[in-house]
C-alpha cells in the first residue's frame, strides 16, 4: 500500500486514501449518492465526464475514453474510486484528470493550486453512480 496523495505536504482537510493494487479500498467519505454522482458526471463545472466518455441516458457523450455502460459490473467500487481519484496512478499517459489529487500536477492555474477538482464526498457520489451502471 502507498499513499494516494503523498505524505509530504498533503493537505490536512483531504481524507486519507491508500492505494492497494489497482484500487482504493477505503471510502473517502460516508455513503455515496448515485443521483448526485450522475449530476456530477454530466455537469460541466467539475467533472465534465461526458466530454470523453459515453454515459447511459445522456444525449451528448464523448468517444475519447471507454464508454461507461456496464462499468459497475466490470470494476469494484474500490477500483472505480482509484480511477476517479487519480487514474494517473494506473496509467501515466492518461488524459483523464486526477479528480482527487492536489500535488504533483503541472499547468494548474494559480487559483486552483493545492485544491482537488472533486471533494471526498463527490468522489464517493461518482463511485456510487458508476457502481449502478451494471
């Protein structure tokens, strides 16, 4: 196991996240809400997942990344959590943003430095929605 965010300079307000294999086994927050997670996936302000992924029941969807149909049957909640939090830990060449990482990033505008794109609760909400896509 190793830390997701790194121990040096990690922000105190971020929930601890340990990676084990290809997953983050422990939830970052209590209880994800699938409806809130779906709203985050289609909202342009934060995640904007539809830019790259095809998502069920969404009119517009991208084709740069794998479609999300059936992802809940293919991956566990722990595996989905790592992919949402910091997919670069699995694929250093990914174009997917690290949604729950605040350090070691390049090209980040000054007002966003030291901040994550999603909160711990929002990561869990997205994971809950993805888990429902069986």
